[in-house]
């Protein structure tokens, strides 16, 4: 069964679900890290419960002081932004204030359902 790993290259970090530390590092490296950076991984047991789903809900990440990328423009969204007009579009997506303000009625409806 996959486990949650916090994988970092000293600049970027993310949670990756993998069976082993080496698998988590391998999944991170090709996409994110120049070869000159050392990649590390450590267990994040509190996220193991989401391994079967393959993603951690946006609300959980924001509550744990992570940021998520806006699904419209890829700008970072943090918990504070939710009070400033950003929306949670679904369990996997959030919209920044600008994208949420573009009148996406589906996003507003999704926020009411998820909250």
C-alpha cells in the first residue's frame, strides 16, 4: 500500500504517494529537480489516509498551511485567500480571487457543496 512522503529538493516540496522512499524520490525528480539538487523524502503519516484516493483534499492542504495552484491560472491560493474572494471549486481544485470573480457559477455552486 502506498504511503505519503514529503519530497523536497530544498526549493520545491510536495506530497507524493508511493510504497517506498526511493519510489517517491523517483516520481519527483524527473519533473521538478535540476540534477544539481539533492532530493530528500520523509514520511508524512497524517496524509496516508488519502493514499487510496490519490489526492489530499484542497481544504486539508490549506488548513495545514500549504498552498494550492488555482485551476484557472496556476497562481498560488492560500487559506487566507478564501476570505478574500478565492473559492474551493472541488475537492481537488481551487480558484484564485481573479478567476473566481470571472463569474464561474459552477465554481460558486461547488463551493457551497464542499463547504
